[in-house]
C-alpha cells in the first residue's frame, strides 16, 4: 500500500476488484491511449477524472500498471529487468 499511497482499506479494495479496474480501463479505451492529458489524471493524487467511479482510489493507473507488469512477469518467468524495460506496452498488455 505504501507504493501507491493507499490505506490498507484502499489496497484491499483494489486487490479484491482488480478485474473491475482492468475492465473499466478497457471499456473506456484507456489502455491504448497515448494522450498525456488522460494518462496523468490516472497517475496523480491531485487530479481525478470525472468518469472515474467513486469507489476507485486516486492514482489507480499506478496500481493497474503494477498488476499488468506483475501478471506479465508471472507468465514470462525467464524475462529479466532489462528485457522487461525494452518491451513496448502492447507486448505486456495483451488484452486478455
């Protein structure tokens, strides 16, 4: 929870609703956006998009990004950090 600045309750909510979080980003077509204006609102403690459901904590993009990388690394155990850092986002997020 300290990585994201979340309370224990917020962290539990995120862990229990990770599929909902991912589906929200998919539904809003946010996983493929390259718009800095859109991206920053999901990574900030001070900005909150109007479309974000009230249950979602601020800076939810950090949590989702962490989970996507965590899932990728779990599926690709031989990938080291330099290889991970060289990947394009589309190589990490498959949409499945």
